[in-house]
C-alpha cells in the first residue's frame, strides 16, 4: 500500500512569500509512511544534507520523526555522528539502489 506524502526537495522553488512549494511523493517504505515529515536531499553533497536535515528538524516537535533520502555516500557516517552529537535518535538507516534512507526522531 502506498501513502501520499508531502516532502521538500533539495531544490524546492520558492513561491510567493518565501514559502517552499510542496511536492507529493508516493512512498512505499514503512519508515517513510510513518514519518511526520519527509525530505529528499538527493544530489546534495556534504555538508548540505546535514544542514538541511538540521533545518527540517527545527520545525518538528520533540518525539516527531523525519525521513531523509540522500545520495551522498558519506551520509551514513555523517548522520550517525550528527545524531550522536545532537541527541536525536537515528531510528533506522538503510540503502537501496544508491540512495541512503534515514529515520530520525527529534530529541
């Protein structure tokens, strides 16, 4: 079963008033379907995936989850260190077809 989710893309165009436009993704992974917010940071290299993730986490309440998709091969190490240093929980980490997926719970 697929669920329609809203997410920001790395290059999300800004609409009037500086509000990012939302895109809709059909996501079949259980982690993405259970996440409170999903961001696709494909194509971005260090340090941008961490910086965009930090910005997205700032919009969430404590205990909410963020599902992140990246293509930078350094992100598994970077996200583990980021979560360790900031106190956020790295709930799930996986890779599929050159994409890295992370489920992070905000502290």
